[in-house]
């Protein structure tokens, strides 16, 4: 279904199409084409123009802008993440919130054989892990707030047994949390109080990302 939906969106990239033209462009049956187009319309990914033709929806503008901002932020964060990994010897990540989940938009692995591996694009729930809890608590709020007991948040064995992490908020000039920078690794190295060991480094990385990304 997803593959077919992408075919419909690609067919509409050049110009709006009537249902007949969309059927011809996709080579799907009329019923399938109509069902897909209407479903995409319900999510704002497709719209109807004044002539009733199917066209790309305005929701794609917001999604494209969000994707572009995430890519720019990930690029700006690269030096800070490298410095964080080198200072701690552990894996470093940058997460942004996407609905009720957090998505990793940048990741550098620890040089140790035993390490945390989080691929770029990985998506996790907000209720587990330091980055998830931080982004869930922020939810349009500004930092620092009472929910931030210190400039960082830690978790031990929540998302994955044997792994601990520390995260700090990355904020814009209004103080709104836009991302979470994290360091994570096996508990045998991070200990069960990873914030004491890595909190200052993670906080420093967050401030550097804000400067390098022009957020503050």
C-alpha cells in the first residue's frame, strides 16, 4: 500500500491530474487509484484543485520543511557530536520529536567493541530513554522548566537492558526545545549514574549545537 501511494504522489509531481489521467499514469485499476488518492487526500498529502483534479497536498510543504530543518540541524551538529563521542568514548546521537516518537537524525558510534548502535532514522517511543523523556516533557514547553531537574536527563536500562544514556535539550533563541543530544553506552562503563559522569559533556554539546546551528 505504501509503495502504491508513493507511485500516486510521484505521478502528481509534475501537475494536477484527473482521475482518468491518474489511472493512466499509475497503471493501477480505477478503483485502486481512486481509493489511494482519497486516502492520501484525507491525510492532506493530496488535494483537489478548482477543477476537481488531484494535486499534491499542502501537508507535504510542512513535511518538506521539517525534513530540511532536520537535515540542516544534523549537519550543524556533526562537530559537537564528534567532540562528545571523543570526550566520553561512548556513542552520541541527536533526536527530534516526530509525533509520539523520537527519531535519530544523527549518530556516531563509540570506538569500543561493546557499544550502543543507533542507526540514523531509527524511531523510538517517547516514554523510554532519556532523550524520549526529555522530548516528551518539553512538548512545546521552554527550557529550563521545572521538569528538567538539571541541564540533563538520564536513564538506565529503560529502552534496552544493560544500556544507560544521558540527554540534554537543544533549544532555540526562544528557549523552545527543538532536539535532544544524547550519549549512550553499556552500564558497565557508564555506571548506573551516567549523568554524574557525562552530564557536563552532554550539556556542553547541546550548547555547541545551538551556536553552530545558529539557534541562539
